């Protein structure tokens, strides 16, 4: 048997990992400015959390979850999304007892058994944000403004914010019946998935990407025309706050999202250079979900950002090799330089120090491959005189300094 990665699960290797760390650092810096704290729920949860939270009739629960019984016979699931786990932690640890609103984000892997394709893997990674215990449209606007600023921070300008309202528990049932009355006579023209959705979640038919289904729903009743006055006022205020912050958006009546718990505001950020799989981020309001999971009846909203797709849009980061390679030519030189190198690393300098035994020629080749700026060379002659040769690999200029002077970094920076 050939040992290799599981299909749909990918190794994150250098130098790509630098792009991911760059994205995560940008998120942590910006989200802190908006008052979000990091929360880290486990990857494994009881299966019932997702069947109740995500929805038994969703594609995720019915077809995509990695579920198994552990040795104690309990049904466990590798998380397919983050919101349910964050809310479970929020409820279980009674974080809701403190005055709201509460703001959390989490970063990590999710798992869904899907057909692997560009930007969509079976182990994928997300940055998720949740804003809890605030029903107002200003919270809806705040999280979308934060996403917009995040994309700007990463230098992504070719993105669009799509916005819609799904109505609420008061107005959506009437629209559902109206939509069914339109779709049922046309159901034979729908794809098999959409025919099944007619009985479980007909709104999902509006979001189908298959062209024949899109043609069928072209003349479907508009959801925006069916929402109640309260939902309309909420949506209007959200839009006006986005405009005040200078955030452009586009109304997208087909935007319904794939999870049962969304209501009122729903949104998506798409990138123009990814083809069909162009959604970079998406989310919305899920009032009622916290109560459904056994917590207080508090409102909530959130979003997820896909790291794989985001990384595809970012240019490679510049190579950043060690600041210095220390080439110790022999055991005695290595032992003498070893404590100096440890001190430099303690002072946050990136120093590469290969084990003794290699020739200077091979060490210089290694320094060139790593993109090292300087090499410090110590052989028996230099060791006897307590000296060290510093060579600038970009200019080829070198000079000799005292061993202890190696700790004074300015000496390296003035080597030209």
C-alpha cells in the first residue's frame, strides 16, 4: 500500500504556509479592533449538536459529515462548520450570563465529504466570527464592515459583497407556500437535488447553480417583496449603515445560504478570479439557534471565511530566510559558537547553525538556498584568535570581527 494523503486532504507546505500565517495574523489584528475574542472549540463534537444545530435535512448532515461511533459507542462527528461548536461552548460555559453583546472568532479545520475541487477540499480551513445577544441591524452592518476591511487589509480589491434578507419566522412561511405553488408545477424541470429540496427546504432551489434550475426560477416570486415590515426596516437600516461606512454592496435575491438556521440578513463575499467556486466568505443572522441548542433565547449572527480560496487570490510572500548562518568548521568552533547563537535566538534573531562536519562550500550553498543575508565563518584559525569572518552574501564583501561582537547586530547591518 502506497502511503499518501487522504483524498481531499492536503498538506500545507512552505512557502504556502507563510500566506496562511499572514492571513491569520491580519484577522487577529483586525478582529481585536472590533472587540472579538478568540475561542477554540474542539474538532470532535457529539453528532446531535450538528443534527439539531445545522439541520437534519441539510446536505451537510445528510451526505457530508464524517461521523463514527467511538469505543464507548457514542456517535461523534468531526465538525463540518464552526458555529454550532462555538454556541455549544457559549451555552455550556454560561458565557451568556455576562452582559452582551458577545463577540468570538475561531480559526481551524472543518471536515465535509464532498467532491474535491479547486478551493474545496474535504479538510478545509475557516476563520469564523460570531456576534451574539444583539438583535439590531447595526451588528449586521458591523460584521460586514469588518469583512470589508479584512479584504482591504489583505489587498483584495476585486471582491463584491452580496446582500439579501430571508425574512423571519413570521413572514417566511407565507413566502414558502407561495414559492411552492410556483415550483411544484415545474418540478419535472428541476434537477434531482432540487426536487428533493421541495419537500425539505424549497428556498434552496433559488440558490441552485445548475443552469436549467436557474432558468426555471427566473420568474419565481421575489423573497424581498414578501418580507414583513419589521424585516424590511431591519434590512434597510443595515444597508444605510453600510453606506455610511463606505461599504458597497449588491442586492442578490437568490442568496439563501445552505444552512437551515439563517433568517433575515444573509450575505456573501465573492472574488472575481476563482471561477464557479468564487465565494470567499458568507454568513448571516441566526436568531433562535441559541435557544434551539438549549441556551437562552438570544439572537446571533456570524460568518465564515474560507482560507483555501482566500490564499489562492494572494500573491506569494517574499522569501524570508534566516538573518544569519553560522558556519562552524569543526567541533571546537561549534561548541564555542553554540551559546552565542542561543543568545541571539533568545533576542529574536533568526539564526541557522548547521551541525559540524560539512565543508564551507556546502554550507554556502545551503545559505544561498535559504536566502540567508549573512554568513559568519569560524575555523580553527579564527577560533585561535577569537575572531569571526562575516560575509555579506548579496555584495560578497566580508570583514573580520571579534567573536563576542557577533551579538552586536549593528555590525552585520553595516557590513557592505
